[in-house]
């Protein structure tokens, strides 16, 4: 077992463990995560795939997550993942240095029992809101239909390799117990839902919402959905 949360992350250093031995149920969610990544590419929600990462809770391995080793390219394969504990320890597969720096934000989302998948992206328009430190309004009906009934909040900026980032996200999750996503100031988007595919569709809808909000601003701004 290799510690990843406490070990320093050195430039270019990969961590590797044995090949994962997944049960059929665990392998099925891995396959769904791979397919979810492909859907994100098809929908144009991964403009910079090598800055994105995704994880899924393993149903037959309590306390364990599967997470991509490096980026989310369109040709990602089932071998391109690591298995970690909820303490951030690598137990199988491999992890690149970039993903190791964001493990904490994934693990924090899984403190919610209903969360089974997490996706982090730098999608262009959603990240524009993060750069402006502005929440994304929940005024677009398809976003509300995906369960995001309130504005997507923005966590204060903290360096991603600093424990303060985890505290910032944890505080925002506690303050907004119903949110399915948070913006990370000056960084990007973190979204989470009950399956890889539903999370991918949520990410795509958030990016669509952010794009429409920017266009609506030229027309006087979006309006809340009537009760």
C-alpha cells in the first residue's frame, strides 16, 4: 500500500501498485466510468481533458474508489486507473502526480453516502464563473431537472496541494448540503452524483448552463424560474 495524501508529490513521479483484481460489479462501474468519459468528449465538456479527473465508488470493495491515473483522454482504457482507499492510499493500479494532488477533493465528496461518482473538469464556461468567483445560477430548467435546484456555489481559492483546499470544500459542502457541484475559485468545477453516467450528464449540463448564462448577461441577465 502506498500513501498518497501524506507523501510529497514530486514532479513527474508516478505511484504504482499491483494490478487491480476487481469483482464483476466493480468492473462494471469501471466500464461505466470509461463510457462516461467518452460521453463528456462527445458533448464537448472536456476542452482540456488532461486537466480533468474522475472517480467512482467500488460497490463490492467498501471504502475503496477507482480514479483515473492521468487525465481523461477520449481513448482512456480500463487499465488507466488506480484503486485508492478513502484515506487516499493507493492499493492497486497507478496514479500520476497531477491526480494525486486532487485526491482530497474527490474523497471529501464521498463523505455524502448518496455520492457514487465524482468528476472534476476545467470546462471553459463553468471555469469562467470560477475565475470570477461567481456562483452559477440555477435558472436553467435542464439543470434543475438534474437535481441542482440551487445556485452552484464557489469555494474560496486555496492551492490544490494544500490541505486548506480540503477545508474550503468541506465547509462549502456543509453550508450547501443539497448541491451536486461546487466551483473551485480560480480553478474549475467539481461535480458528483449517484453514478458515473449521471455525473457526466450533470457536468455537461452545468457547462451548457454556464454558456447560456454568459449569453443571457448580454440581454440583461437570466431570470429565476417562476414558482
